[in-house]
C-alpha cells in the first residue's frame, strides 16, 4: 500500500448533459467526451473553456476547481484511478499556480491536455489513449509557453546573500519548463548516464528557487518536445559536465534554441564565463612564460 504521505489521484471523465438522452444509456468508452478533471487532495482541477469569450478565434481558458465529480454543466461518465502522488497540498497549490499562469487566457488548448500535464507533474499514470483521442479536436498549431526557472546555487544562506548583492556575478542554477515539466543538466559520476533530469517546475530539491524568466512560446508539440529531450539526453551525458563551458546554463540555452525561443540573459552565467576566461588567460600566460625561459 501507499505510505501516509501519498495522496490518491483520479481523473473524472464527463459528457455534456445533452449527449445523454433519457433512456439512451451511458456513452460507450472511447466515444466523444466533453471534459476531464483531475482530483487530488479532495479537489478536482480542470481547464474551463468559456465559449462566450473569444479573441482571435480562440476561447478564453481558466483553471478552476470543483467538488470531485460535480463539474457544473457536465454529466459524470466515469472515474479513472491514476495512482498516488507524493506532492503535498502546498506543493500541489504551487503547481496549480504555476500552471494557471501558463494555461489561462485566450488559447487553443483543451481540458484533456491540461489533465495530461497535471497528471504528469504529479508523477502518476498517463491518461489512456482513448481519453486523449476522444477529447481532442482539430486545433490551430500548437503554442506552448516556455519558462526558465532560476535558482540560487545550492541551499545555503551564503549563496542567497551573495546573489542578492552581486546578481551580475551570482552563482545560479537554471532549468527549462515546457509542458508542465522542468528540465536541467548536471554532473553524473559515470560515463554512461545522462545528465539531463526533470522535476516539478520550481521544485529542484538541490537548489533554492529564486525567480522565473518568460522565454516566449514554442510551436513544438508535446510529442516533439519528448523527442528533442530524448536526443539531448544522449548528447548531454553527465560525465561531459564542465563548470565553465558545459554547465546547466549551456544546456538551458541549447534546449531553448531547440524550442525556438529566446536565450538566457547574460547575468545568469556571467560568473562561470568570467572565471573561465580568467583561467584561460592564466593558462596562456603560463605557456608563454615557459616558452621564454
């Protein structure tokens, strides 16, 4: 059984009330469904679509919660058990706040994609393919917002103090968030493991979260991002990590480039760049001195 610090996660599948006529019986699994919501810690979260508010051909979306199984304007079809999450109520609240900023507004994303992203971030099972297929409708090209999460390196107060006083030469860690997951690069002490790891956005346990940078939008689908990351996992093995020329910021820039968004501001990596240049100049000076002798 699951430990006491785990919470069960469910996905509620809904139909429009007009789709279930009197005496018609329940819709067949896999038939078109109207809505999906994710229940965790006693609340059901979903992406609400307001057809009455449109802009540029898109409906307004907003992240909302309701009592589990009681989504207004929809009829509950069935409940799917997705497993257990170790995220606490506070962690889920922060995750929802983060996702709300990325998902709300006028866009073309539906409730099934939100449910998939939330389940992924909670570390539970993926939605069955019939749910995604039944809920998905033809849409405009994918547009997904990309963020870079900036952390004070490590978890000590001294690093946070240094960075607050000398941001241009601060010691930072970065990760790239896309489709509800944050990806970063670090050192691994063997020759075969990838250095690319993931965590919930803003929740890297080895560093102290500082701020979020908005990098723009990618037109890569979630499947394309998955393929990009699989390629980069092979290219960015942990043993190739170098503090000065191949660190987490270099990975973040490389991933942002693959996603077609902007690059990191220079201050993020200024400390490593400056130290690398100084060590390089020192090495060149040493070689010249030996040649003269």
